[in-house]
């Protein structure tokens, strides 16, 4: 069981939302590829720190016995992920994709039985939202009280150019499995909305786009 990895980030892979972490010395060692849930990826993608300290969930799929490591910034995030993958029909890959909002945001939606918020998450339909609520309500109160991991601190940074933010948001949506055409169309619709304040960060725009997707018939 590999529960924590500390080392040097040597390569980032946007296509599969993962980072390779070298845990060895100059004389040699091991390099692990760690997949990151969307919220963790968003918290790290701009800075892409050289040194990483990730709490990991070790998973071996039944049908394809190739081990997979999922990385988190804090143990409580990993604990929430483990609760989430215990929900019927919620596997590791789907949970990694679905965690596009902070753990506290998702936990608050579960405790409030807020199906609308849950169905805005990638890959989560109405039936799956109901399963999540039925299985986890009352079990994620601690997570619901968290401060959003990474998002609040990042919002205090100087704003970036809207074009750059839009480009990053497009790549993030493509990484989630949406087509570039749809991503560009949704982003254009959100940025063209008269009542929307200019996004200050990529995650601000992604949240608005996910809300737009959820409200579109």
C-alpha cells in the first residue's frame, strides 16, 4: 500500500491529468505517476511546484490489474474520495473526473440534498446524484465544514488576462472529456453573459461553465 509520496515533480500530463513524482536521489530511485482529481489539478496547475507532498489512494482495477495512484493535498480529501468510490456505480475514474469542485462544496451539496449542484459535476447524472445522497448523507459533515481547498487562496492572486483564463478553461474541459468545440461554445456563452463579472481565475470560469451546462436544457 502506497499512502504518501514526497518528491520532485518531473513531468505533468494534462491529457490524463497526472504528474510524475521522482522520489529518489541523484544516485537513483523510483518515479511514480500520480493521477490528480480535477480540483487538485486546478489547485496545482498554475504554479506546478517542483516539490510535491501527496497523500495517495492505491487502486488496482479488477478487470485491468494495473495499479493506479490518485493524489490529494490533504488526508481528509483522500478520505472523502474513498467514501465517494464506495457509492454504487461510482468507480475510481468517474470519481476522479467528478471532483471538479472542492471537497467542501460537494459535501455541502450532499448534506443539503442539493441534486442540482451534484449534477453539474462531470459524469454525474440525476440517478447517480441520488445514489450519492442516499449513500453519503450524514457521513460527510466534517468535509462539509472545510474551507475550499486551494480555491480561496488562489482567488487572492492578481487576476490574469481573460483570454489566458479562457484558454486554460478550454484545456481543462477537454481534459474532462468534452469536445473542444463544445468547450469553446460554452465559454463564449458564459463570457458573453451580461450579468457575469469578469473571471479572475480559471476555476471561476470553470464553475460558471459547469453551472451553464447544468442549466441548459
